[in-house]
DNA sequence: TAGATATTTCCATTATTATCGAAGTATGAA
DNA sequence: TTCATACTTCGATAATAATGGAAATATCTA
C-alpha cells in the first residue's frame, strides 16, 4: 500500500453492515456492477451509490466505467489483505445470489463489447496472445511485440495501418462477466472483424451474443493455442 | 482467540474515538478502573459505563471486580495484537494523564487490601513465593505445594488450620496500582499478620498504607529472595 | 428519433448512537 | 449508622448516518 489509510476511517466504513456485505462480495477479487452489489446487499440502487461513493473516497475500492455500467472492486491487494484480516475473525453473511437468466448465460460465453470480442472468448483470446508473446501489458493498454507483428500478419492484420487510425490502439477493457481484461481499441476491433470475416464466429440476431461456428471450433484452438 | 467476534462489531467498536482512546490506554497491558478510564478519555462515568459495557459484550475487554471498583483490561493477547495493528497506524490520541498525589504514591508502594498485603510489596511477595515453588497458580486462586507447606511452617503458619476457616483460602486479588495479582484470602491474611507480628512492617495511622521497618528491610529480602 | 437500462442527485424520513443530568445501588470508611 | 466513593440505570437530547422515493443524467438499443 502506498497510501496509509486512516484506520479509524476504514473501521467506520467496515462497521456498517451493508458495506460489510458489499466488501465481502468484492473480496472475490472481481469487479461488480453497482446494481449487482445493490441487489446482493438487499438495498436500492440509490443507497448503493451512497455507500460506493463513501468507500471510493476512503480509497477502499476503485471503479472502472464501462459505458453506462460502473464496475467496483477492492482497490489493491494491500487493502484486500487488511480487509481479509477483519473478515478472518468474522462470521459469514447471507448474500442473495444472482439469478442467471439463460440470455445472460449466453452473453457470458462470447459477445461483442462495442466493436470487439468480450466474454469468455474475449478474455481467453487476450490471455492466449499474452502467453504466446504477441501482446505485453503496459499500464492500461497492450503493446504488440516484434514477434506479435509477424503473428498478426498471418491473420492479415497490419499494425502500422491500425496505428494510423484516430482511435485508441489497444486499451484494456474490463469484462463484466469474466471480471478480467479483454482488449478494446483498433486492434481488438481488427481481430474481431477478421475472425468474423473468416467465418470462425457469427453474430446472433437481436443480441450482442456471438456464436463460435464449426469452422471456428476447428481453427481458433489451433491458431491461438486455447481450449474452447 | 477462542471466540469469533463479529467483524462489523469489532470495526464499530474501533471506529468510535472515545472507545479508541480507552483501548489505547488499556493496551499497556494493565487493568484500569472505570473512573480512571472515564477521566483519561475525557468523559463522564456514565458514558464510560456505556462504552465499557459495549466492549465487554464485544469480547474485546474483560473485567475484574474488586469491591466497589471494577478493573478493565484487554481480553487476551490475541485481541491485543489485532487491536495494536489497527491502532498503530491511526493518529495519536490526547489522553488526560492521572495526577498522582503524594498520598496516592505512598499507597502504591505498600498497603493493605482489606486484610492482606497489596501494592508493590504484596505483588512482589506473591511472585517471589511462586518463584520459590511455594505457590502454584490455579485458576483464580493459589495452591500451596508440599515444599510450600514446609516453608510456611518456618513462618509459623499452619496450612491445615487455615483451611478449616470459613473463608476462601488464597484467592488471586487484582492490585489496582500494580495491575497484577497479589494474594487474598486466609493465606494472604496469615502472611500479613505474621510479618506484622514479627515487626517487619507496621501500619501508618489513618490510612491503609504500610511501612517496612528496619527489621523488615533486613529480613524480608533474605527470607523471600526479593529486592525491596 | 424514442425507449430501456444503469447510475446519480436531491431530499425527507427513520434509525442509530454518544452524551450527560438525575437518581439508584453497592461497597468501604469513620 | 452515616457518609463518601465507585459504578450503574434511566431517560432526554443532539448529532450522525442509512434508507429509499422522485426525478435527472448518461448510455445503449431499436
């Protein structure tokens, strides 16, 4: 922890039962939307906003905005461990579990996030590209390595052309279903468009959900070294 | 820690400034009377009662009653270390210090506690007897060992006679100045009466204070293996 | 564009909590 | 027995904080 949070303040934050519940939920290490936290803690969205603001000001949690959503998570591992200390001596809370509708489930496996791949597939792809040495994390975006340029060329993606475009090249994008980062920006968009063009995936009508085609089931694991 | 205190509850305790002060005072490891804690925290006795009750219920502190006094202290070393951790990074508190009057000072060095020795001398005597293997702590009282029976006989104290008396034989007695235990009960009384009879100590008029005589300064260190 | 969803702001209400005066109980001292 | 001391209980008050209704803003969807 770089900042020395005031323990009395932290204690005051934790001492509220509703906030304790929310913290407990976020201690799974993932990010959760405001409405999800509200529902699980059994309060109205306005009240959730009230508490989330407090906790953000107290530097206990941080927020990542994603369009009209906001995802909240524990600020850093240091804060988490302090909170764990409190939790380690505390009993469990009853937390309402989210009912996952079938529609929701489909969205989780693969979908578009604006104009790039998200969901389980989006996250898997990015981590596969990191493992292959194609991408390197750098703050809030990804950089392409020299070997990466070659690899992307085999997918008919020209880095230099993409970089000319008037948009972010490859920002990290927090995934609401996986709670991990996938890749947005021009590069994310290019990869999405290409594998769509190759017929490896297709859009499902009236939703952001994506289906992997038979062709895709054949090629994607080979090219990216992942299991689907 | 054997009992599982509730996290939100513990946090709620710490988040109050007055309680933090009181905890801070008790973290010296000693027991403090309710009025002492009230004065040092800058609140009225009623308010202190209110907080002390809360902390006792939260299993953070425990209490030992001593006549009309009550002495409060951190429940156990485990709780103490958790509290230390949280308070160590919190800002310091201004705590009123107790003014010690000369009369008060005299009482601290040696005095009677009802009918037995208390104060520095009382505490020293008991720990010396423990070290010599005369006494063994057992819950809230002391037991006399076989060697102890012999030793006490040299002081003309007959254990078997004492045990016949209709009073507690040797309960532990919390000392308000030393905040450690000395010995009450029939045994504590017998020891007191004997060394008074030997002229090793004498009562000061109109107070509970005790003075060690020249004779006592000669014999007590020798017999009990202590420094005065 | 209109409609749906996610979150926020504003505001009034309710709940919780710390505080202390006044009066009561318990204990020790004279 | 009478008085003083240590602590507690009760009740009123004031400060603080949590809650959600109503309406606004922002973003995505159709």
